[in-house]
C-alpha cells in the first residue's frame, strides 16, 4: 500500500534526515475574463496592425497606439466608463480599401453673422459649442466651428473649405462604410444661437469599405478573450467571427477550449433588423439592434463588452440577467417615436436580435441581449443558447471542471479499481466523485442547479478502445434568469367560500 506520493523526493534515499517538497494543492477556478475591442487605428498609431495589444494602460496609451480620435480611442473611453476596473485589450485594424465618409457645415447667415450666443452642435452625441458674436463674419464662425470640432478628438476631422470659407468640410478619420453613421446636427434640445436656417448641415455619407478580420483574429493565438466587441455587423464579418469561434474547429472546439463571444451593434429599421436576424444562427454572436443613434455603433459595442466582462465573468453574478444595466455614455435615437416598444422588442428577440429600453432621463438600459442561435442542425426550433447569460455559464462550467480534475489528477495512473488505495492511481469512481463535488460547488456558486439529477445522469467510464482515456457525460442544468412574472389578477366584489357563503 502506497498512500503518500511524491513529485520530487525519490524513494531510494539513504542519507538522513528530513526532506520536504512544497507543492500546490490547487485552487478553485475563478473567472479571469478579458474584453477585446476590435476596431480601426489611424496611421499615427504605433501599434502593429492585426496584432492584439494590452492591457491598455491609459487614454494616453491608446492614443499613442491607435491614434488620437481613432475608433479605438473612443471605444476605450466608453469601455472604461462602463467598467473602470476591468483591463481593456484591443485588436487594431488598418483602414480597408474604400473611401472615407464626408459631410459639411455651412454658415448661411449674412456677413456679419447677426446673432450672439452659444452656437451648439451635436457630433456623435457630443456637445460642440462655439461662442458666436453678431459682428463675426461667416468665415470667422466657420473657422471657430472647425477648431471646436477638432478639439473634441473625435473620429471626424474638420477643416474650412478651401474655396468657400463659410463652409466647414467634415471627413471621417477612417476609411469605411461605418463613417456614414456618424450623426452631425444642430442642437435643438437647449437654447441655441443658431438654427437650421442659420446653418446647413450635410450628413456624413460616401464612406465605403469594411476591414477584413481573418488575419487579425488568427493572430490572437491561444490567449483567451471571452468578450470580443466590434462594430462590424455585416454578413461577411459575422461569418468570419462564426468560423473563428465555432464548436468544431474554432475557439469553442474541444481541441482549443478558448471560448469567447462576439458582440456587435446594427442600426436599421425594425423590419430589416428582424429579417437580418432570422438569417443568422450562431450562439457565439450577439447583435444589439437599434435605429440610428447619435452614439456610433463602435461605442455601443464597447459599452456592451464592458458590461459583459463586468457582469458575466464571475459567479454568481454571471447567472444574473443583464436587464436594467445602463450603457454609460450611450445615447438613444433622437426621435423618441423610434424607440422600440414592447411589441417591437418581442419581434427582435424572436429573431435573434437584442434590445434595450430608455429611462425617463434618456439612459439606455439593456433589456435582453440574445444570441442569433435559433434552430438545431436539423432545423428544429431551440432556445437552449438564446441568451448571452447561458453562453457565459457554458464557458464557465467546463473551465471549472477542467480546473478541478486537472488539479486533482495531474500525473495519475489509470485503473478500473484501486483496492490498495495507491495515491497515484485514479479510477472512474474517483473521477465521478470529483465531478459531483465540482458540480456541488457550482450549485453553491449559483451557476448550476439540481445536483441530485446531475449525479444520477453522470457517467464516467473507461474508454473501450483506449485504455488511457476516460469518457464522461456531464449534463449540467444551469440556473436561469427571472425575466417574466405573469400574474392573473381576478377581481371579486366579495369572496365566496366553497359552500357559497360570503367570506367574512
């Protein structure tokens, strides 16, 4: 009988007296999730393209690496607003082939301007204010507007037109179709010295091109990034992400076990969003849907990723629904009639698109963030992987079991039975007991439930063809989220007893 085993102390020692080896007994698994922001850098950024970088130390660091006013610069700021203590990593992309979006602001007033006060614009939801004077010329006003816009360090560059000095030309810092979604408007929600009759705003348009993601994703290697966020919601980008994360050869495959989830945002009509969602079927991607918002899609995505890494990484928090969490720094659509109501959101969730609500003070709050998964491989409707919380649990549970089994049996022999209790031999019974213990822990952590049923259904056996292999069937029942309370409130003028008498 050998009840004690050693890793470093040999069994044939002859020299007295005392020998000690120090080993780790292992610790329970604790989630160490990372958020990865996928976006474009400018040529001024020193970070290598398509190579992950992080953790980002500060705003000055992201400016140096990705460029001032770049997409990644503003994404970082939104991520930190939503999860200040969570490390942020980025995957910088070069601009694609195509064109940068352009727009303009033209001062229409006479020369001099003739109005005095704060001239206020909204760019990407930011307040851009210029002090206007009645004696200012249109050219002076245009120059002041361009200076104020550039000082905001946004993904828009402003310059006074070379021909018409009363006009401010706006150009997206990045090439790409996403630049068309940057909202520029005269502020109407506060007193403003200018109006739409004083200036003319030409919306951003003409942007084209989408970065290819294949090379960048391939460079992530074996590093785990649980919550990946980017603004790329086109079919090609989603297909690349699907293949990168898939269960057969991707990061969710048993050979890699790196896991991860992609979150993005799409601006469109309700009809187009539901049509797009119904054409997808991927549990590893979530799309938040909205009509056009002043906050661009890349900032929405960054805010969502920050909330995910904050709330879906550790137990028991990861089992709680994300509903009511505020996306700090994200603005709803300007037109309140375009906010999705209950019926609209029902249509979104039934089509694999996530949704939000808006509070009285215009805070955007997550309502339900679903995946695009809707049917099994044979086309049967299936809601197993509908919610992003389930995907968080689905990557936490295998990691917890892997940690428990690897810690307990790092270098063990393998036998059907161990009648003499040799410490270095593992058996199917041992693995079964360890699995039940791990599942009990997960129940105590609020991730799993119904431990008795798990123990009944659990199967651990020795492989019939490979004597060194253990096979296990571990059907885990995850804790769900309280999302709906349905109450039948029946009105009575007076309760009656079973015999028909009036209740006293």
